[in-house]
C-alpha cells in the first residue's frame, strides 16, 4: 500500500497535478513553514524542476533525501537520489556525481521488495548509459530489468518508459525492426492516454523522435515533434520543449529548410543555456553541422570546440577536414570517432564509414576503402532503411569511380540520387547528382554530365551550400573544357582517324561479330580483316577490340 500523503502536501499536490508549477511551489513552501516534511520538500523540488530553478531543485531534493534517510524510508530516499542523479547530469553536466547518486540509490534498494523506485532507477541508469556511455547493449539489458520490475508493481508508465528506452537502444544497435516495434507500442499507449506521468510521456516521446531521427524516418519524426510541442506547451515543459526543438531542427536540416533549422537551434540553445546549460551540447553540434553544410567551416569548427566532450563533434571535425581537402586528417578523425563508438552501436557508425570511404578513395587507398565499404554495405543491408541504402550506394559510387569503373559508378550514383530524392534529402540528392556528372563525363557522355552538374548547382544554390556549390561549379567547368577539347579533336580528325572501311569493320565488331563473319559480309579475306583491326588498335592507341569500340563510341565515330 502506498504511504498516505501528509495533509500539508494536499494543496501542493493538487496544483502539481494540474501543471500549476508556481502555485505548487508556494503551497509546498507554506507547508514547510512549521516543520520539515520530506514529502513537501520533494514536491517543492519537483515544482522548482518544472520552473527551471536549479538551486531550489538541489536544495529541496538534497534536504528531502536527508530527512527520508533519518526516517529510514529507504525507497523514498532512493527515489529522490535518482532524481538528483538526473539533476547533476542535466543542470551541471557532472556525470561522476550523477553516477554516485545512482549507486547510492542502488545500495538503498538492495534486498528490498520490488517497487517503482527500483524500476525508476534501472530506467534512468539505462538512459544515461545510452546517452553518456553510448553502450546500447547494456542499456537494453537495464531497460528490460526495469520493465520487469515495472510490470511486477503494475506501473504502465514505467513499463512504457522502459520499452521506449529499449526501443531506442535496439535502433542504435542496428536492430531497427525490433526497436521500431517497441516504439510503436509506446506510441499507441501515449495516443490511447494510458500514461499519466507528464515526465514519462515527454521522455517516451523524445526517445521515439530520437529513434526516427537515427533511421532518418523524418516524416514520422515530424509528426511526433508537432505532437510533443503541443504537449509541452500545454504542460509548460520548457526543458523537454527545448530538446524537442533540437530534434525538429534535424528534420529541417535533412529536408533542406535550413532557415527554419537555424531559428529552432538558436532558440533551443538559448533556452537550454538559461535552464539546463549542461544539455546545450546537442543543439551546438547540430548548429555546427548546419554551418558546415552552408560552407561556413571556420564557424562550424568553433562551434564544435564548444562541445569538447561530444563524440558527435569528432565526426563533425572529420567532415570539416574533408571539406577543406585535408583527407588524411579526415581519416584520422573519423577513425578516432569509430574507436569511441562501441561496436554494438551499429547505426552510430554509418556516417563515419561513409566519410571514410570517400576520404580513403581520394587518397588512393582503395583496399582500405573496400573494407570499410563492406561494413557499411552490410549495415545498410541489415537495417534496410532507404537513407542508409542511399549512403551505401553513394559510397560504392565513390569507390567505383576511383577504381576506374565509371559505368559501375554511374549506376551507384543514379541509385543514390533516386533514394535520397525518395528520402526528401535535397543536399545529399544534389551531391549524388554532382558525382553522377563526373561519372558520365568519364564515359564521354558530356551532354548528360553537364545536365546533371547544372541540376546539382541549382539545388546547392537554393540551399546556399557554398562548399559543394563551388566544387560542382569547378566540375562543370572541367566538363565543359573536356567536352570542348573532345569536340575539337573530333572536328579536326574525328572521322579521319579511321578510314570508312575501318569504321565499317569496327561497327561489325561492336555488333559482336568475329573476323570470319566480318570477312564474309565485306567480301574480303580473313587476313584483310585482321590487318584492318591491327590498324584500328594502333590508331586509337588501345590494345583490345572492346577498348576500340568504347573509344570509337566516346568519339562518336559511328555517327
């Protein structure tokens, strides 16, 4: 049976249940004028938490913890200790202190019966394990343990929070179908209004959006961001609202609405700096990524420096190095990022793997690039999401073109462009089309190459993506110069390179006919056909019949 609430707490509890945080704070402070009631202190801490009054949060909760201990109410003390762990992480970024409070809560609950506090402890520790240590597999185990306790004590709120944590951890580990099934169930419980605790509803929704963002299911993420914004506005959940804004900004970044992304990130950064300064890192690194895409590389680098402990910042610095043409530095930073990401966090590895393939191919390290591409392709096949398949196709194109397989590269870049378009990702779509132009140029298909480059330039101009825009304009200039040179060669010697009879012989070779068949059709001897072919190979400076056909096609000698 739950312990009856002291009568002094009634007014504060009622105000808290209605989301009237200031009224609740005044009521609890009134209840504490005559004596130190731990429940009133805990309630005061909760009201102050919603109001972003950090010092009052710490003072009230630490006092509540001490009074509960004096009264030997270990479960209540442990409950407050878990909240304090979260406070030290969110308000101050003091992870070591946060871990100390979690371990203190665990010690207080040891040997005791199943209770909601045990479930709460496991679930909060699972979340911190996932976000701070990046250990998805350990987070799954802890979430499952918390869910088991929650079911035993009959708490649907805590069970669904556990399912949300487990779902997100499964997604990060690369087990997307299982993770999304978990999160779909949480989604249903939220919509059906089975949950009551606004903190747990908000957290569950945040985890759902985070999972959608990881798999780049931005349409679903967009819908949940809108729903969570309404929920946060209703309950005046400023911290959750700020976190939601950073998640929504990622959607805008992916979909190419960069002005909106910037507005959301700047507002979220300011809100979190004022209330939860330790939680600003996420907004900062997302703003840095926006600046990088805009081509503002120095500003992006400065922003990443503001988040020195962020693993994501390592990847951002690697991408900046690549954009600056510093491929060796990009490789080293990307590998450093991968060393920091546990092998079990497969989805977190994908962006670095794609970048590594690009940097390694630029450096001519094709063997290493092929190995990295193998991991990325395996991951894309296992996860199966469209954006990840697009990334693998794009990386495959980069390796193929570096390995002089231009037609294979063309196919990969075409697939990547189509998949990125399907994913509503204009920046990535434009980048794939820019590289498709290079592949078409190497095949001698200059008109098509120029068209692709111009389309990419139009997209990059609309986005105002300075670095990629400059790169693609340079590629277009190179294509035009090569086309002009090719046209000049053709106009001065194109059809005179080969005689009319040699072109006739080569056309029959292109049709797949052998020397004997060609001799029969042209009514000449096999020896004459052999001599014509020797002259053709010499004039075109190639060593095989297939190469001669390809060379003639590039020079339009058959036209």
